[in-house]
């Protein structure tokens, strides 16, 4: 198990090969999480499916297969009522989008220390969780996270 997890946008880049650099990094992160029996917030799967099908990146059944594979191979953690309360506080405190705050609150509750995300402030610590934009890391820095 690992204390690393990811936000929806990392899943999106791992599925979408159009940006080769981001796709390569995101695919590496997802593969690492598979190896480590990682946990990701359930909300990320829902957001991913919604965005991928809305943008018609692939046929809906292909996107569904990707999501089911994540469910079958990772630990999936739903938000609970306390996460909602925590997310409201984080939203007020940080000004981040509410649903980003819900991912952060869920991640904090389950012991995630590093959340890979492109959407929030790189290297910002929110409580016990540090947000890391993997696309701003050097190869050596990413290696350290994934070792």
C-alpha cells in the first residue's frame, strides 16, 4: 500500500494519449498505484467517466472498461458525510473548487500524504496532504516519489 494518490486529471491524461509527455507521466503514476495497491477517491472515477465521455475521447464502453479496471485493481474510497463538512471548510479556507476540496478531504481521511494533481497549487500543503503537480517535476523528482 502507498500514501500516494491522484486527482481526476491524472486519470484523464493516462487515458488520453494526445499530450505525449503528460500521458507518459500519468501512465507511469497509474501503473505505480496499481503495483502498490493504492487507494483513490471514488469521486475521481465519476469525474473521469463524465469528462471522458463528454469530450468523446473514446467510445463509452472503452471508457467504462477503463473505469472497471481501476475498480478491480485499486482500492476505491467513497466520500462520507464528514468529508463533505471538511470540504466545505477547505473550500472556504483555500478558495479551491469545492469538488477538488472533496477529493482532498477524502484523501486526508484515508491517510494520503501526496496527491498528484494538475489543478491545484503545486507543493501546497493542505493539512496532512501535499499537492504535487507531476508535470512540473523533473524526471529525478518524479522517480523519488515513485520509488
